[in-house]
């Protein structure tokens, strides 16, 4: 039997606690699966959490994570502190400099510094594991990097943020407005007190950038211009989408598009019969399209102490068993930067909702503006309304490029009877 | 750059052709992902297929696969011949004896000889890869053995045979009877001329035995008494199931059940809103439940040249990159045999359809027989019928053990007005 793999864990919040408990509870199982034990040799947190007292008895404790990364007698350091640029990053850099593997759940750090960290790990022959950074317990990084290694990846799309999916699911089922659903999600612990990262799509964009890098073998790259969250999704749009046979989901989408690649996060209308439309509440889903395998759908819990701990420990088991893969699927020197396409280059169908004054000729003007923009209408309806109220007008388009769509919307916005800025949501057929 | 990984392929049918084409087409990509090339150094088939002439030009050809396994200068032998006990097995044994890794898509061979082959591979420090043997392109073996390695697996259930799922999907959508749907599947190449292995559940049982072994860390074990195919599924049962909110799917199910484990293949009614009910046509699905990760759903193409080639090549890439995992998740000496539970021990709900003569008291007798058997009725309805015809009576039960259910069915079968043997289908709520 080989020596135990010695692990130091920094950050003892929800996920850290899950990892500590998993390692303790499944120690026999892990030993059988790795051929060696995984041993906790140090932890770091601002304060030792009282509920982990039993598990942490006798384990050396560091107040400073960077000091731990430097001094603890660990083969691997697990980073569960969070934050893109601060102590988490310094700790990972320090661990790698001292010849220790790193396992992290930190998507923000990887989205900003992933390539540099990968280079640092690679130059020392170390692993940088990050299964837990994307889609929680779903082993999507392993599937992509190893399980589908024979494929040229053509596209990935997915529900990458459980908070948003929970909010949208509640809005649809109960007819709630965004603010009410968010408040409930916060009350239940599914959304943070400051929910910005989740609801503005930033968290999903971090994960998508990582997935795109692994899928296409390029440096990790954020494309912040192509990110839109769910703040502006309304109950009425969810209702109309459903009438038209769609559900609204916040999706991350990345695909090859000629010499460029698309990488965007925004709410989408997806046909109700697609597998992704059925993924509700806090569940995540990732759909990978490869040239040989065709379409693979992965669904599971995208967050939470236990599913995320499952992903962290999978990386530890790989290290313990001596299994190694290049961080983003290929050697850093082989990463091939390709340019992201601007959102204006998107070609696809659109959902548009207007609120208009009910007067003679308004529909003709709207239709005229779309025609002038070169946009072809697929469906068009005006909802019932009481006299004198604003009238909702809903339409979907045939496939058009986003630049034309925006020109048409500018024309529509300028029409006298159009009383609110038009609501535009992209339709993805999949 | 390391030396190329030298690969010999035996069996040049559909999947073999896919593997040869993939290796050729993606050679650059594979080289970047493994850090070395994968080189085809020998092939074996009864006759060299003319459509692969370009890809096979200059590649040494063996008429006998066992001779190739012995003599070809290969690091890995890929077995795509098929058949549980014949030349495929002898070739794999020979390859391992000669220090060559084996990659195979042969579920029948693994179901019968998997443990012995794993032992032979392990004793020589070789890999025995079989991602392609279960669920085609879906990287489920990797997910289970590595991606979820921190979990105690509680349950796996899935649609493991695309032929059956295609037939059931066509029957449901078009109201076809089994024979008509099978004939169409054969015409379209989705079913073999002799479809026995698929439609009688044997193929699914082979795959389930492999999954159970990896999930629970036990020797591979077929439980033939617990296997039932789809020959007896009728259009009318599919229709009634739908009326009750269910779809009929052929499922493989394995779960821990006290000191025993369940391992069974049979048609099931599954609630229409579960993800598995939405998996249609030739797609496969595997749902894994782990104690930390909770539920992970994997869906993709379970057969076909390209998806299966994707899985074969994933195993080759792992070998090329030096990644190794124990065949069934743990060392052979650590495999822990647990006993399969008999089907009579199943506890769950049931769907029953009877055809009765419409006469006074018949429903009372049926209800009485169920009560006498200790079975509690959940739903009960009698369909409309023309006078004088046989009357369909459909019922579902609350959870009961299968032994009680069978006792009640025996009583019902003996009732005078019951004109056909009752149809029993198990309900799985998931």
C-alpha cells in the first residue's frame, strides 16, 4: 500500500465542511478506490467552525491560508476560500510554487487567472483540479476532457447557475415576479444576500469561460459584453413564452462559428420538449455536442455542500491514483486562442414583447418597422386587454442576425404608440 | 514527445470502421490531448472491408485475431468482434498474456468473463477499458468509476438498450403493436435480423451487470431470473399507462437493498414528468444516485458507429496519457460479492390489466382476490366497450411485495370471467 495522499483544506464554509465530512465518512471506500488513503493534514479558516470540532480534532490549523500552502506537509492544497484575485489566488500560486497539487472550486479565480495557474502547474508537473468549479456534482470537466477526448467539440450549452434556474422555475410555476421569487430564494438559502454574481449572469459566465476553454482548447477568456442576467425577465414574458411552446432559461452557450466562437450568457426561450427545458429548480444541465458522439446531456445538482464535495474529492482521488490530465485538455503551449464573436453577429430567432397604446394602425407600424429592419415575423399576437390599458403585443421572428434585429427594435422604440422599451429574448431551438 | 501508442483493432464492422475513421480524422486533436500520437499498427477481420481501403493502406492485416493479439507490435488491442465466449475472449486473454492493454465494446464477454479478465489485466499492470460496452457514447463508466469516486453508489437505473427504446417510442407515438414496430426497426437498421438479445432484455442485462459491478465494487454477475424483455408489451397497455400519467420503458435497475442488492431488467411504468420518461427513440439514459452527489442523469446515443467509436477512443486516450483505473473501480482482490435479491422480494407498485367477460359481480371478484392477496388498490377503471366484447379492466396498486402480488394474480387468473392471463407491469416512481 502506497503512502496516504496528504491534503490541506483552506476555507471551511459550506463546501469545506462537506469535503471534511466526505473524507471522514468514506475513508474506507476511498482507500479501496485509490489504493491508498487520503489524509487530512491541515486546515485553514479565519475561525475553526464548531460543528466540525470532531472531524478536525488533532488536525493542524492555520489562520493564514498562504502560510498553510507554504508550510503544511501536504501533497495537495484544496482551495475553497473564493474570490477571484485575493488570498485564494495567492494561496494557489504559493501551493504550486511549493510543489503541491491544487484542487479548487473557484470559478471566478479560474475565469480570470486559469491560464496562468495552469502554466504554473504544468511547469512543475502538478495537477490543477477544478471539477467542482463547474456544475457542482456533475462530472462535466472529466466527461469533456477525458470521456469525450476523441471528439472535436462543436457546442456546449447549459443551465450553469442553480440560483437563476430556481428563481425562473418559481416564477413560472407560481406566476411570481422576479423580486418576489428572489426574496424567497434568499429566505431559503438558494440566493446570497448580495445576489449580483448569480442573477446578473456573472457566475454562469465564469463557468462558461472554463467550459469553452476545455472544449476548444483555448486560453480561458471572459467575454463580459456577451453576458446578461435575469433581472429583466418578467412573469408576463414567462407566460407568453409558455403559450408559444417555450420555457425561459438562463443559458450559457458556446459554439464554434466559422473562425470565431460564440460565448454568451443570457435568458433564452427553449422549446418545451427539449431536455433542457425540463431541468427545473436548483438543478444544472450541460449539453455537449461532439462530432462523433453527437449530443450528451448531463444533469445534476450544481451547488450545495455534498455535491460540490463529491466533485472536489473526485479530483483528489485522481491525484491519489496518479491520474493526470492537462488542465484545459491540452498543454498550455498548445492552447489555441480563437476570437469570440460579438453578440451582434448572432443569427437566430427572437421573442419580442411590446406594450402599445391601442390605436388604429399601431400593428401596421410595428410590422413596417420590422420589415424595414429586414426582420421576418414568425408569430404575432395581441393579448386581450381592457379598454384604455397598455396592450401587450408579442411576436417571434424567423432567424435573423442580431444587428438587423436591433435596428428594427430601434425603429419600433421610436414609434409613438410604443409605451415601454421592447423586451427582447433570444430563442434557441437546440 | 513520447513514442506513439500502437493500437491493433480486431473486428472491422460498424464500430470498427468508426474507430478507424476517428483515429484518422482526429489524429492531430488526439495528439494534442494525449501528448503523443495514437498509431494504427494492425487490423484483423475475416475480410478487409473495401470502404476502409484508404484508411487501411499499408496497415498490416491479420486473418486471425488471436494471432494478431500474439504477434502484432501493439501496446493495445481493441476487441470489436463480439460474442461472449469465442474468439473475442481468446483474443483478449492472449493480448493480456502478451502484455498488451485491451479495450473492448463487448458487454456479453464482460458480463460472463469480466472478473477473470480484470484479474488477468491487473496481475500484469494492464488496463482493460470498456467504456464502449455500456451506453455507447455516454462516458458513464468514467463518471461512475472516477467522477463520482467519492460516493457510495445507492442506485443506478437506466434505458440501456436503444432498440427497445426505439420500438417502445414508435409504439407509443403511432399506436403500433410490438411486431409492427419491430419490423420497422429492423427495416431501418435499428434492430438485428435476430433481435432476441435486444428485445428479450439480455443486452440490457449484460450492461446492467457491468454497471452494478462498478457501482458496488463486486464481481460481475448476471442474474438471468430477473430479466424480462418487451415482447409482451402491447399498444393498449402503453395507452392506458399514458392515461394514468406514465410511460412504459425497458429499464435496468440496480440498487442496494439491505444486505442484498437488486439487479433487474424489465418494462416499467415511469411517471411522465421524470427525466427518463422523456428519453425517446434510440437514446440511452443512465441515472446514478450517490450518497453525496445525489442524482446525476446522463443521456446520449447508446449505439452507432460514431458514438461507440468515441467511447473506444476515450479509453485509448486514457492509456496513451498513462491514466489507469482498476477495472471495476477497486482491485480484484477487493471486489466484495453481495447477493442479488430475488425478484419476488421487490417491493413497489404494480400496473395490472385484465380482460374480463362483462357480467354481474366480476369487479367484486377481482377486488376480492386482490384483498385476499393482501394487495391494496390505488386506481381502478373499466374501459368503455361494445356489448359482448371482452372488457379491459385496469388497476394500479399501492406498494406491495411481489410475492403478494403474484399470489393475488394467481387468484385472479382462476376467476371464471377472466379471459386472458393478467398483464403485470411494475411501476417505478424514481
